[in-house]
C-alpha cells in the first residue's frame, strides 16, 4: 500500500496505527463518498422531482454509482468478511446511514402524501433492497455470467438490469404497480 501510494510506511502507521486502522479509514471514506454524493443529489435534484421520479432517480444513481465505483463493492465485501469489526461503533458512519434512511423516508412520505405510494412501506427494508438489488448483481457478475452463460456486464444486460431494478422498487412502493 505504501509503495503504491508513494508514501512512507512509518507515516501510514503514524496516521492510522496499523493495517486495521488504515482499512477502517478506507471503508469510512468509501461510505462517506457515496453518502455525500447522495446528499448532493438530494438537494440539487431529488427534492425538486415528484416522488416517483425522485425514487427512480435514486435507483438509477445507486446503480450508476456502483458501476463507476466497483471498489465500493469490494470494500463492503471485505468489511463483511471481517464481520464489520472495522466500522462497528463508528458514529459518523451511523449518522451518514441515518441521513440516507431519512432521505429515502422523505421521498416515501411525499409519495404517501400524494397518494401515489402505499402507506405500509418500511423505509429501512426499502433502503436495504435499494442497495441490494444492484449490489448483488454486480458483486456476482463473474459467477452469474459463467452460470447463466451471458455477460452480466454487457451494455444491454446492464440496461436491462437497471430497468428491472427500477420496476422492482416501484412495485414495492406504488399503490398501483407499473404495468409492463
């Protein structure tokens, strides 16, 4: 890591303590990056859109973020392999996640107020599904491609998946699900 970063090993240990501290800082940075980008999207775009459009835009943003930042998926996988010990008790990450949930909740509340969204939407479960629906596909792109004999990363497959993700999320929240 030090060689790749053209940094001095002693400086890394000085700032992060050890490899564990460095990894924790990298994971924290990755989560901060996606949540900061979402907050910018919220204030600049989502708040101005109708609830349905806002949620579809968030689904598309999340999907595109994962495509542009495959390291995020890798880092989250690594953190999970270590049972999240590097981020447990991290109040900043908990706050970022709470703001994410609040952002999604605001969209859902606006959609309920217009009568477009169901009243029983569980915002926490929706947040998990919103992340998982793209994460799983991209995380398992290699095994999925091999087992289904199709290139999961081909442009047409990525477009089909984005369309599927949007439809699936909308079917979870809309009073009248979209027709095919």
